[in-house]
């Protein structure tokens, strides 16, 4: 019963903390979303990514740093406490959510691998300058330009792209895709999908997903321009317009863990218009890359600092563990 009770408590706390923090994040985002419009795209994408993954990460940290050590330190092995129906129900919901999350993550990875393997079988290998990953030309009704894969990404480009774009426009498109590779956007997409799906039983605010998808595209546009010059912005804007005109009516690409130059925004002309408008602004002024790097380093530093502080607190004093165990006892009594 000791081990079973501990597992159920851990699962119940994961569910509860994740739910509470998810609701707080959703509420905070709805209040603050408009204030983030002034940030550059890379900074905004980083902020949204942190918000998307924070509930799951916070729940894992609380369980790993506080609940498990306090349970092992203070809970007697010969306990009279049992797993009540309510506690068991909480644990069951939590286990179901975690299982579903990992299953969907695995399914997305397998779908991505199947798609990449299928495209690669019917493709022609290319050599493009400044591209360090494998590049393949494919025949596809959709004007695909996509980095597909998480750990070993590949770049796929539809044959009509080479026929429609001039060399400067093609170089700008490739710079955009290499920016996705440098930012590890496919890995982030996979992680956010897992973290989001942990609590499928709760209403999920999908606005963060839409905002992040648009922000990473704008960020890749900005990075492509910052690597070259203002003329690249005009070339990329022109390429986006040309590629959008190549999209057949009613044809959609299969989009697993991949970064597509043009994908979801075809359904929303506003998103594509915002990208083109932003590129026109960048034609005269490159984005502030240092600001993006400053924010990224600060976010990583703050997160690691908080984690270190929590670990020091647990190691140097037993008060935190004692308080946690008292809370556990109260939760068990409440759910009995």
C-alpha cells in the first residue's frame, strides 16, 4: 500500500498543479497578450513557448523536488492510510492524461518519420549552399517548403518552387528554413504538443498555439533578414506571395512535426498579410537580434536559478519537506 499510495499521490498532485497553473497561464495570457505585440517575434515566440510548457514543468518540479522527498522521508512504510475512491479517481485521470500525451507524442513522431521516408523515396537529393541538413526535391501538388523531423530534420522542396522563384527569392526561403533549424522549432513544437495534451480532460486555450505558430514564422523571417540584408526581406516577401498563389484550392499538406514555409496561414489571409507587412518594414531596418538573445539567456537563467534555489531549499532545511508532508496528510484526509 505504501508504494501504491505514493504513486497515486504523485499522480494526483501532477494533475492538480498542472490544472491550476494552466488556468493561471491562460488567464494571464488573455490579460497580457495585447501588451506582447510590441515585442519582436523571436522574443514573443520564446515567451509563448515558456507559457505553453510551464504548467507541466511546474507540476513535475513540485512532485520531484517536494512531494517525493517528503513522502520518502516522513511517510511510515507500515501505514494505515489507504487509497480512497476520490484519490484513485484523481490518479486515474492523471495517468490517462499522461499516457495520452506520450501516445500522441509517439504518434506524431511516427507520422513524421513515415512522411519523411515516403517523400525521400520519391525525391531527388540536392546540394544547397548554407544548408547543413539533407535537402530533397519532391513532386507534390502543394508548394511544399518544409523542414521535417525532430532529431534528424530534412528539408523538402517541391519542384514547382524552383520553377517559380528566382535565385534571390530561393536563397531567402532557404534562409528562413535554416532559421527554423537553428531555433529547434520542430523540437519545441513536439514538446508543446506533449505538454498541452497532458490535460486533455480540461478545456484548452488554443490561442497560445495559434499565436506561437505565427510568432515562430515571423521570428524565422526576422532571422533570415538579420543574417543577410534588407533586400532579403523584399525577396522573402515576394517569395511568400508567389508560393501562396501556387497553392491549389482544397489541397493541404500533411503537417506533422515540421516547419512549413506556408501552411496554416493559407487558411487565414491575415496571418500571411502580417508576415508580408512585417517583411516590408524589415526591408529598411533589420530586427534587433541582441534583444532576442538577451531575452533567451535571461529566461534560461531565471528558470535554472529557480530550480537551483528550490533544490538548495530542500537540501538545507527539512522545514519545506515537513510542510509538504503535512499538506499531503491533509489532502489524503480530505479525499478519504
